[in-house]
C-alpha cells in the first residue's frame, strides 16, 4: 500500500505541474486559457491526491505494515474473508437482468426502466430474504 500511496502522490504533483505548463502554453499559443484540458488535467491531479489521502488514512488506521508490504510474508497472511455467497442462488441473475434492463432503459427509452424497476425490487428483496424462507430458513 505504501507503493500505491507514493505513486499516487507523485502523480498528483505531476498533474499539478502539468496543469500549470498546459495553462501557460495555451495562453502563449492562443492568448486565452483552454478550459477543457486545464480542468481535466487539474481534476486528474485532485483525484489522484484524494485516492492517495484515502489510502494513507486507511493505512494508518490498519496499524502499519500489511502482509502485502512485507517481503517475508506468506500468501495466506493476506487472504481476506470475502463473505458468504450462495452458490445455488438465482436471485443475483434476476437482479442483474433487472439492472441491465434499467440501464438499457436510460439509454433507449425511459419507459423500459419502468418495466425493469419491479424486477430490480423483486430481485433485491428475494436475494436479501432468501435465508428466511424455505429449505434454508434458520
């Protein structure tokens, strides 16, 4: 994680320098600031700085050295618990189909999103409550 923090910090400094060079260059060439490139390069620097700050904050909250930062660490030390997923569940398929229809509706026609919304809601409720009914109820 330290390497990621260092690379993103270097990128933010690079984009900061690049935005000043780009702005001066556009002022010399055209006599006015080219706003699209200036804003895009500046926001790239801000984004890399945000990510570096977040990673630094998380690194300090985790107490220092992570297994992936140590050269003598084993692979098993960095293996996190991913959670529990039902291998037999069909609810994610229904939820994915409803979400795909919903996003297609935003691109094609909004009326398709109205038909996809019940599928999304049914898929979400079914996936949330699948262990409260039937054979696997606890």
